[in-house]
C-alpha cells in the first residue's frame, strides 16, 4: 500500500458520524440473522467487528468497510452450513488471502475465474436469500410486510429528496419493540472474554466446497478489487489490492479463532459510508466503538430469543435484490444463470463448478 493512502487526517464532523452507519445497514441484519439461526454469540461477533473497524480505520485512515462474508452468511442463514463450517471456511480463507497478498498475486487471480461465474454466484446467493426470506416471513406475515413497506418508503424518499436511508435500523427497531412487547425483556449479561480454539467444521467437505471456494472468488472480485477501484473513484486514494488481501486475511486468521464471524471489506459498504458523509478513518473509529459497547452487554445466549424472524425476512428481500442487481452485471447470461440455479437447487460449490463447465463448453464452440 502506498503512503498516500494513509495520509488522510481524521475528522470528527457530524458527516463522519452519519457516514459511519452507512456500513452498518447490511452488517447488523446479517449478524442478527446468523445469530438467530445458528445460535452463535452476537456479542462475540460484534466485539471483533468493533476491533477490526477501529484497527483498519487507524491503519488506512480512510472509511474502510468491514462486513460479514456474504456467501458464508447466506449459507448459514439458509441452513446450508453450520456456524462451525463457516468459521473453518473463513480461517482457511484467511491463510490463503494472506499468502496471496504477500506474494502479490491478487490481480492475477482475478483473471482466472470468468466474471460471469462470479456474477452467477452473486445471483445464486440472491435466490437463496429470497427463499429464506419467504420461509422466515411466514412466521408473522403482517410484520414482514410492514418491514418491506418501511424500506420501500425510504427508498422513495432517498431517491426523491435524498433522505438518508436508515430503513434497516428502523425495521430492526420495530422488531425489537414488537419482541419486547410480546415476549418481555431478554436477559442482559456482560460478555465473557472469548477463548482461543481452532475452528472445527461439522462437514469438512461442505465447509471447503460450499464455503471457502465460492467465497474466495467473491472476495477477490467484490471485496478487494472492486473496493480498491472505488477508493480511487470516490476519494482519489490508491489502496493496493494486495494490501486489502492481507487485511482481509489477517481478520480471518484472527476472528474465527475466537468464534468471531468471518469478515471482509466491501465496495457496497464503502459506497454507503461515502454517500452518508464519511471521508476519513474517523468513521471507523466511531462505528467500531459503538459495536464494542453493544457487544459488552450482549453476553447472554438468549439475547435474541425475543426477536421475530419475520423482520429478518423483510430485510433479506432487499439484501437479495442488491445481490441480484450486482449479479445482473454479467457478460454471459447463460453462464450466470446456470451458476445461479445450480447454486439454488443444489449448493454454491456445485454452482461454481457448473458455471466453469458451462463457460468452457461455450468458449469451445465459439472459438473451436
């Protein structure tokens, strides 16, 4: 990473506080979803997100997004992988990304897998999210529809009058109010210090084939190369892709050892931070501090027992739409659709290999 990408002074203006939460709109729903479905500790996940928000903000001095790995999150929420599976997948990815970053191979790896296959994985994840959203929304349909309505209202207000889109926070707050009114207050306990343990998957094959492999190429394409490009587009700052690879690798070698969610950077999070006013690493320090404060009182395993799954269904619809729109930016629809539908009806690992096979067959007939 060049020095100029760490030369931005911190500023603690109101815009930085607003922009800080531009990275949390998709982070919080995904963490809540993973915790609800898998029983993983929300407090531990928030703790390590807070630590790495602050660490990357101090290092890069830029609004550096820190997000859950979406492919792994989707697979847990949809019930395809266990939390143990994705911890192991994330840990393996951390080792690989550190190695790739130190060897300077990141840009070369991006040329190996066709864009249409990566887009197909994104679209497949979108379809998996939609299926899970429908399942969760059946619990309390009116609550899910209310959540969808709130998000649609904010999308209109944002498009019409540039009103900041804080709909995810409001929808989650609505779920909290409903849960508290129906089920009462959850037990609040201070977070215990997490212990170190090597992640053990429930299924080694599923963890690697469904988890690590497709997530690796999503991370390369969207979390590293796209984020590096967006820093140049928005902030005129050069952040080297191999530096981002080492950053993501470090997070995933450390966090899963303590039971923390695998994480990455992300161009979508950066776009959200920038749109709401973030321009420096101060936004990371602000959001990281908030995450850590929340983590400290989220030590009970039953902290989310009151939260209605229908709310998660409402938010998943729009996360699916976002992923689907990204997947639509393909250069070969046939390959993308094969990848997506095989991922939906079988698993993402099979979808990845099916997409590669489809691409090679079409390439052979086009260029005999």
